[in-house]
């Protein structure tokens, strides 16, 4: 099987092409700091060409029989499986993914695409009676037309596919702008897969480029009716404001300050293993990663001892080594952000129980104790391999700490009493929470999304189908209707 070789270009109208300006930018391996290659950088003119191509192709796409559209999406899932080694290799070298994380990410993307393949046959409608004699009311589910997608760098393949595949499955065209750090794994790699699967040219377009150069054009262009964005809360607020000016719908999955509550009746060994995975997978660069580990004070010492023993065994370093769980942070700016939070939290009185050092962009798995909610590592989203441990007294205290944030994305409760865990989970203001599991969960058929500063809307299953479709009311008057033209 020939490896893809056009991934450094734009994909517009079914063609691989350079940017109209000729501009390029380097995509860099975050572990070795080596330039992989120079990637074409789209201009506003390229964004316009992409949206116009998608709009034209979508009109033909929705007329195709649903089984044809279903077959193309199913084939895309098969292509991902056939090219597993190639995709994992790209995730490791471009996004700093460990082999473990890259495999999980690919599996999620395949599952999403398989779920989306069912959408062409799930565009159901409804019949309603009418208060007007002789009238019949029909509600049709129809695609919105074209969806603009802006995806992040942390799980680039998965989080791009999470919007792209469902939007296509619902009958839409798509224009995708991947993050600048991951233009291949978040963008052109998807284009090559769908091209191989037989997707009509022009329907799906990829425009790598700087957000400062083309971000507003992607959002404000007149063609897309829905903008799907995954990324930071400050950027998401800006996108929502701009989209609102143009009366566009937004689907936003933003930051998180996710909590794990470890209760006094929990299985501490299992909680410690879960906390280590939920905190340190992909170096903690996950919106749904554990940001705060909050332990009942009567078991805090015992839990911390078990947690430290697990974290000490985690391998950090080269992400291409199959034994590595903690690889490099994506870039120097993000490294400095994590280290600043760590240093400020130490100055506020926290103790470094483990780690705290760095080697290049690899930050050691770090555990902080003596943390309180007002310290930076607890009040801010860390997005790095730093685990703050807080303590609480009563269940009410646990809920108060869990809710002491504007974010509300994911969370976790560990307890030996599932009903107690459920009661606490229901009191935490968050879009998702898991009893006796960690916070990093994402299933393609289940509602995924947050509350508050963590976003608007839901991905997954019928919820994302709702996001990328709208309802059309068509009534039929089966017999002549009487109109009160004379005021009678």
C-alpha cells in the first residue's frame, strides 16, 4: 500500500494544490524539534474557494441514495484500519502522541466514522395533526448545508473526525481548518482518507493556516451555517461572538478543570491507577483529563502513597517507544505555561511530592500535595503532566470544591457505594461524570459536551446528528381551506 504523499498541500475542490499565495509553514516534531516538511498556508481566497466548492458539491451529495453515502463513510473507517500503522506514525511524530495514545485516538476516530455511517438512514421525520381542517403537517430532518470545522492540536485526528464524519453523514459539505501545530493529523490526512474512500471531490476541503490569518474568514464566510470548534475557552468565546454577528449556530467544546473525587470507601488501589491514567495520558494535554484529584481527608495519605507508587513507574520520554506514557508537550509556549503554573503553585505553598523537572519539552510526571482550590494548579486548566492533590472533609465539601470553577466538562467519583457516588455525581455541575472511572471517556454514540465555560452543544450519536441538521415543516392542505376574507 502506497503511503500518502500529498499531505503538505491544501485540499480544495478534490484537488491537492499549493496555497494561492505560495505561503508555507513548517510542521515540527515536538520531541526531536525536526521539521517534517513545509505545509501550504491557506489565504482568505483559498477559504472562499473551499466553501464555494463544498456548497456546490453538497447539492449533489444530498441527492445520492443514502446507502451510497453510507458506503463511503463505512469505507473511510475501513481505510483507517488498513492504514493504522501510517496514521499512528503521523500522530507520534507530528502531535507528540505516545504509541498508546495514538492507538486509542485512532480507535475513537474509527468508531465515530462507523457511527456516522448510520446517519444517512437515520434522517427521520415526523407527522403531526393540524388544528386546521384538511391539513397534514410533516417535519423533515435536513442537513444545514455546509459546516465549518476548526480543530485542536491535542487529539487532532479524533477531534477533527468527530465533526467531519457526522457532518458528512448527515448530508453536509465540510471545510476543515486544522490547528497550526497539526495540519496533517488534524487535516490533510483526513482528506486523503476520504478521497481514497470515494468521497466526491469538493464536498470536503482542508485549509491549513494560521488562525490569526484565516480564522475569522472560516467563521464569518457566508456559506457555512454551523461552526464546530474544539479548543480553548477564550478562543471559543471569540468564535461564538463572531458567529453570532452572522447568525450562525456554534458547537463548542472548550476547556475543563475536571475533578476526581475519591471517597473514604473507595478502592484506593483502583482509584490510584485510574487517576494516573486520567491525569498523565498524552501528558495531560486533554480537555477531559483530570485536573484536580480531591481525596477525603481520612484516606488522603493512603491514597497519595498508592498514587505516587503508580506514577513513579510511568515512563516519560520518546513517544515512539511503546513503553512511554508521557511524551513531549506540543511546543515551547505550552511548556512555559505548564511550568509557570507549577512554580506559582509551589510559591503558594504546595509541596512537590514527585517530579517537577523537565528535559526539553518532556516534563516529568509531577505530583503536588498540600494544594488548595485557590492555588493556580487547582484554579486553572493545567494541560500538562502535573497532578495536584486536594483534600476534603464531608460530601458537601467535595461538591463545593468540585463546583468551584467556571468550567464543567468532565469528572469522576470513586466510591464503594455506587448510589452515594451517583448522588454526588448528580450534584457536580458538569456535562459528563463517571462513577468508579476516570474522566477521560468518549464513546461515539453517547452525548459528549460541557456546561458553563466548557462549551455549548453536544457531540456523539443522535446529539451530533441534531447539531448538523435542522427541521423543515412542510404542510399539505388536502381540501380547500376556508379563509375569513370578509371578517366572518
